[in-house]
């Protein structure tokens, strides 16, 4: 089972969160992209852009933060954080 936790933060407070579960046979990368798409759909957000720093942080910590620079549209929160909480 693969689970990705998505959280929205503003002023160091979590506004909302969700966990996306994926038990398909896709690759880890595909599971991350599909889960991020599901989080953005649920939170009614445009899809963020993966900048080099974001990719580096995700590879190192299995966690990434998407700030205003990652979004084409303006956002009304400080950042969106995704974190892998379970993978087999």
C-alpha cells in the first residue's frame, strides 16, 4: 500500500489535509504524480510545478513543499506539503 499525505499550511497552521491511498502496480513516481493530482483536485488547486529544489528535497526526505513559486495561479495559503507516509 502506498499512502501520500497532502497538507495545506498558512501562518504555521494546517488548514486542511488528506491522505491518498494507491495499491496499484504503478511505479513509485507514477503513484506520487497520481496522488498529487488527486490532492490538487480535492483542494481545488492547479497542479504545482516541480522545481529543481522541490525534486531534490523530495528525493532526500520523501517530502516536498510547494510554495507560490511552484504555482501558476495565486494561492491563498503559504505552502502545500506532500509526504509519503507508507510504501511497500
